[in-house]
C-alpha cells in the first residue's frame, strides 16, 4: 500500500499521537468519565483497540469480488447503530479494558496499531476486504474509517482529561478530504474553522447552528453517523 499522504500515513501518525498522549496519564485519569457514556477513558481506548484489532483478520480473510461501500457510506445509520449493536459495542470495549492498568492498555494499543500497519503495508491499493457488518470495501477506504475512529475518540479522551487535543496534521488533512472530497480545501477555507473545530462539529462533538448546517450542506459535507 502506498504511503503518499494516504490513509496509512494518517493512521500511523494519529495512532502514534494517541499512544504518546496516553503513555503520560496518571493512574486515576483512566477512570475519568467521557461523553461516550457509560464509557470511562479506559473503555474508549478499549473500543479503539477492538475496532483496530479487526483489520489484520479482515486482510487474512477471503477477498470479496468487488467493493460496494465507501468510507463515508460505512457510517450510514442502519443495523450497525441498533440498540443491540450499541450494547455489544459498549460491552466489548469495557471487557477489553477490564482489569488492565494504564501501562497494559497503552501497550495493547501500540501493539494493535503496529499490527494494522504491518498487515496493510504489503497490500495493493485495490485490495478489498469485508467488514463485520457485511460491507465490501477497498482496504484504503476501511483504513480511512480507522483514522476516523482514532481521531474522533482521541478528542473524546482529550476532552475527558481536559487536555488540548493532539489531532495530527496528517489525520486532519485526510479527514477533511474524506468529509468534503476533492474540493475540501475550498470548503475548509469557506468555513473558517480550525481542524479540531471542524472535526468536533462534523463528528457530533460540538453543536452546529442551523446556519452552520446549511453551510456544511452547501459545501458538500459527506455526513458520518458516529456514536
């Protein structure tokens, strides 16, 4: 897989930033509440580890014949956000982090992110994988969704800790292009928001006024349904 401003570059940068930020946490910080109730900081990170750990298994599985879902299409509101799915998501994250101290969680996150990079690296840009929801996607598109997960939940953790967000330039650029397509630079310029504000508002982490919603639609926002 090429690394010229790609999802893999953005993923590596954002995952490294998250690992670095978490490595400095005091023990008590792991149990702080987050906006993703009922998750604490440890549970949010457990969720990130869980969704990243699926990537190597997807690559090892048989390849679908053709892609039928884009990165933005993956975040559509359907069965994946049902009550049953949300309960399973919450339980999996809490189970992943249960009984672990901060150092063990950080180590598991770092190892999982490395496994993602290692498994994706040899794959061609046309590689197709199947998600747990049944979508057939280009691996590059699915990896873009993992950038979303690491970056958005990174904001959740930073806010819970009352820290300045660590969103990287590589992830910000990649996500802005994902949200607005080829004309993303013009859209971002017209909005006048910094990358963190843009991600907060488009990711449901900050309020959007009616006028702002109209501007986002006019500028071609590809909305994402996020938990």
